[in-house]
C-alpha cells in the first residue's frame, strides 16, 4: 500500500516538474509549456490557438499561421509562411501588410530566417537588401512551383539579423507584394530541400 502511495507521489511530482501545467495535445501536436491554448493551461502570454486540431499562431493583424514545429528547449517554433497566389505574386497576408507581431509579445522573428521578397518596386534597389540577379530569391522563383507567379519580377533577399526589426516582415503594394522565408539557409542545397518557415523565438517566462 505504502509503495503505491510513494510511487504515485513520485509520478505526480515528476510529471509536474517536466511540464508545469502544460496544455493537452492539439490533434497530434504536443503543446509544451509555456505555450497556452486555453486560459487554464500554459502561460497566457504565450497564446496559441488550436483550431480544427491544428495549432496556429495569431499575428497582431489577426491572421493565423499554422505552427509547423516547436522546440521548447530552444524556446522557438516555426510557422508556415503565407501562401503566394496562383495567378498573382501576392502573399495571402498582403492586405494587412505581412506578418506583424506585437512589440509587447514575448515572440520575435529569429535571426536564423532568410527572407525572400518578390515583385519589389525599383526603390528597393536603394536598400541594403540583396536584389542582385544572383540573389537566392531567383532560385526560388525558377525552381519552386509556388514562386512561379513571381518570375521575372524584381526580387530581393536578406538575413533577418539585428539590423532589421524583429517583429515584422513587411509587404505592400508598390513595395514588395510577396514573401517567403527559409530557416537556417544552406545555400549549397537546392531550393527544393530548403527548410521553408518563419522561425519565432520566445523569451522564456521567469
Ligand atoms: C477541419 O478539417 C477537416 C479535415 O481536414 C476539413 O474537412 C474541414 O473543412 C476543416 N474545418 C475548418 C473549419 O477548417
Ligand atoms: C529537452 O531537454 C531535456 C533536458 O536537457 C532532454 O531530456 C530532452 O530530450 C530535450 N527535448 C528535446 C525535444 O530536445
Ligand atoms: C506586382 O505588384 C504590382 C503592384 O505593386 C501589381 O500591379 C502587379 O500585378 C504585381 N505583379 C505580379 C506578377 O503579381
Ligand atoms: C547576393 O547573393 C548572392 C547569392 O548568395 C551572392 O553571390 C552575392 O554576392 C550577394 N550580393 C550582395 C551585394 O550581397
Ligand atoms: C528575440 O528574442 C530573443 C529572446 O529574448 C533574443 O535572444 C533575440 O536576440 C531576439 N531576436 C531578435 C532578432 O531581436
């Protein structure tokens, strides 16, 4: 009897240690702490949404982005870049200006993203972005089906390093109208094997 009690207590405290009030799965996806799908679990500053068994991230502009992977140890997750239209070189979040995350959110856009911008206006040539004819965005346009509508438009790429704002990937009509992102780009690999996604870091809770 005693043994059973001790075992039970050990089990409960271990479970508690490894996952302090973490949320239950969303479909088949684990929702590790501090991510929170309801107000009764996780940490409410790290709100994500379980919609139709799919875990999603909500931007400041109220657009949902599917969460592709989570690495709680490294305090980061990867979201699915918005679709590019079949006929026009427009990202599905163009009408709201792209991806925006609140400055007060614990999430930011990680420095491991290489952002590819398409159908840019000539003004972008004056920017520090790489809009040269051998920029890696060309490879995407040429070799990836989703990039087809963007072929022969001016495209540019940049690494999301400290010089850029970490809470926005901006697109707009008369600027660049579509984008995608690659995590930890290996330029020697072909575009078909790049890791497409937008990696977000989160500030660990205290
Ligand atoms: C939920 O997922 C099912 C199966 O993938 C799909 O048929 C349905 O349209 C989805 N519903 C919503 C509201 O997205
Ligand atoms: C996270 O870190 C813990 C402790 O270091 C380790 O046991 C666990 O396997 C790691 N999980 C993942 C998914 O890397
Ligand atoms: C590029 O963007 C402009 C608006 O800035 C739009 O008129 C044009 O149709 C777009 N090009 C493509 C290929 O979608
Ligand atoms: C732009 O990117 C290409 C391909 O990675 C590289 O060869 C080139 O030197 C870059 N140009 C500038 C101006 O950074
Ligand atoms: C995002 O936040 C993390 C954790 O606070 C920080 O280490 C990182 O430098 C930030 N990234 C950017 C691009 O500002």
